[in-house]
C-alpha cells in the first residue's frame, strides 16, 4: 500500500469510529427526549375494529 492509501485508510477509520463514539457519548448524556408533541396516544377506535382507509 502506498502512503496516500494508508493516510486515507486512517482518516476513514478515525471518521467512522469517531462518529460512533461521539454518538454514543451524546446518547449517554441525553438518553430521553423530553419535548414530545401532545396527542398520539389514543385514537378512539376499538382494538379489534375493521381498518377503514380513505381511498
């Protein structure tokens, strides 16, 4: 392998693993989202109703 290929290989490894480590650290610092939008929990349909589509 030439020197340029080794440099690019090292750079690619640092970018990929660095991004993985940065994302893991970010998720460890802020594990849950606190500002979910209102609603979306109950849709007022029976659990075993026939699915109706607007077509």
